[in-house]
C-alpha cells in the first residue's frame, strides 16, 4: 500500500498542486524526520515514576523505572535486540536463519520483534509454569512455541534449557540465543538502562532494586552506576526456591535451596554467567504470596499495571525499608506489563485457589 505520508498541514495545498497532474508513488515523498524507521527504534527511554501510596512508609524517595513502556511490554526488548545485532555482526546469525531460545515469555517477545523487522524465524521454548497470556502473545507475533515441564532438573532432556539446545542443533541455519550466558544481555543494560537511570535521577540515585532472573539487568545497570558512584547500593530480589541468595552469601550452589515456586520472571535453578555477584550488595528473598499481593497493590494504589516480578521487587523493597533514610533516592525497576498475568495474579479465583486472598 506504500508508505505513510507525514507532512506539515501547511504544505498540503502545495503538495496537491505539485502532484495533481501526475500519478505518484507515495514512497517518493520525504517522510517527516520524527517518523521512526521501525518498531525497534521505540525501545528504551522509559519513564521514571514516583511511587506514593504503596511505599508511603518508606523514608526515601522511591522511583519506579517502568519498563512496560517498551514496545514488547518489558525490559527484555533491550537485550533481545542487542543479542540479535551482536550475533549478526559476528556471523552466528545468518540471513534467513532461525532464532531459538528458552524463555519465560518476555525475552521471546523482544526476539519476536527483532525477528519480524529483520526477517528471521523464531522458535521459543518455555515451561508449563508460564501464564497462558505469554504463550498466546508469542504465537500472535509469529513465534513457534514449545512447552516443557517445569519441575525437572536443568540437565534433564525434557527441561526447557535442554530442549532449546536440542532444537537449535537439529534446525538448519539456526542460532541458539542462550540469554543466561550471552553477555550481550548484560552489555545492553550497561549501555542503555544504566545511563538512563543516572541521567533521570541527575546522578542522585543511592539504591537500585530489581528482581533477578538471567542477571543481565542487575549486572549491567550495577556496573554502570557503580562506575559513576561506587557508594550506590545494588540489591537483588530473589524468590524462595531459587539458588541466588545462598550462592551470593556462600559461593555454594545448594540444590537443597531449589524447589518449585509460583513467582514468574525472577529466580533460577542455575547460575547464569550474566550474574556478576561482585556488583550486587545484597539479595532479598520474597515469597510467592507477597509478590502476588504487591503486584495487585501497584495496580490499585499507583495505577501501574505491572507484572509478577514487579510486585516481588516492591515487596522486597518494603522488607528492606529500615535501611532507607530521608534524602536517599531509590530506583526500583519494574520489568513488565500486567497484561501477561490476567489469568493468574489479576484473577481473583486463581488468587483464592492459591490461598493468597
């Protein structure tokens, strides 16, 4: 159908006169310089929003970095595009290829946007723990989705880690992303998220709080912020059933710490290479109920319709409130949108079934 014509209103009469006697291809018109080339150019520069009611008993100023303003509705858009572009540069991802990744859903969405714009196929491998909305969204943007059981060991052939690797090995001209160990993940946040937070707080940030999954967000942001001011505290939010807190405190990977949990988007039963524990000052564990309840509180008390890991981050921040003082500036990163959790966290029957309300 041709490109969209974007011109100043005052020029309409001139353009009509200029082209009234000849047929034109609309692509010949010069597009206004404010128009973006594609959807990927909308990634980043997400807002920082002051929290009020949900953190009213916290002495410090609490600001939320709301990442669902990205086009794929999550922070994962940033690193998904960075990983794709780096793989293109070094030849791991070739023209017409297939991207294969194990994902809880949000990284898959970011990869789907990149695949659409750049002309790749996408296979996403996820677990049966993830919300139906996440799977439906991936299918809606053209991804093939393979679902694996949650409660198996990471090296089990049926795990989503193993399945993603196997599919990549069996698929011609494919590239296995491996967001957990792919350091382009961490680099994306060092180059974009960290600088944005520093700029938006005018360098006054004293604490950074965020849920930890692959470790790319916390480690990339922490590296940038601590280079700017080594006194900034970086606190990771973990979940019961995840290995991070114990490993951070002891250096021991304790399988006894690992067991099933409901909270989506944070915690792992592996130690990803993207997690730089030297940059993280503390891990705080949050249980499933508090994560779910604070997710709903964000929506009802702040109008911020965020995802499950966002509630966990707020709950963890509240648990740590005795550490904050007046005059300090705390930035908590909210990973994704509540639209991915309609059938779970925002569903009263589901919450009652879990005993959360």
